[in-house]
C-alpha cells in the first residue's frame, strides 16, 4: 500500500489544560498527511484548485487509542484506501515518532467538486495516480 509518513511536534497550543492533545488536532494532522501524500505523488492541492476542483471533506472517522502529549514528536501515516468516480478515501494513523505506539487511526472521505460545489468526476491527474500506483477503485469507479 502506498503510504506517506510525516512528522509533527505537539506544540502547547495543540493541548488541553491537562497537557494532552485536544481531539480535533488529530483531524488537522489527517489533513497534513493527505496534503503531503498528494505532494509526494506530484499532485499538490493547489494544482487541483487551478483545475477548478476541490476535495471537500464529506466524512471523517477517528478512533482515539492513546493520548499524545505536549512536545511529543508524532508520525502521521497516510494512505489511499480507494478512489471512486467522484470521491476519494484516505486512511490515517498517528503514531509515536518510532511507530511503536498507535495513538489514533481513522479515515476521511472527500467528494470531488467544482468551485460552485457541484459534484465532478475525479480529474485525469488523479485517475492516472490510481492506475500508476494500483490504488483500489471503488464499485462506482468508471475509467
């Protein structure tokens, strides 16, 4: 499975009064991982925006397994799950820096839309990635 690993250090602003990472920050780090995975593959989000396309979040799931704390270095692992005709799913895991302890796992699903929010097919640049890296294509995927 094609994955990207990105590190992030927990800053004080990421924590609650107990020094534990506030839960919504994991969702931000899922986004960081998605952006870095796409960039690693040569398709930055800005390129999609230049094509007049967006990938708005339609669903997120996050299973909290162990708390992360202030000043901890974390590793965000991001991988494609599938690509469909007009949606894409990314799986995410957030580990300690050595990938020995899993803190969070989850996924995000994104629609492909134009600037007006209307559903559009995945652009050829994404379809080419799916073919090049053997990314699973969902039932509703059309070549």
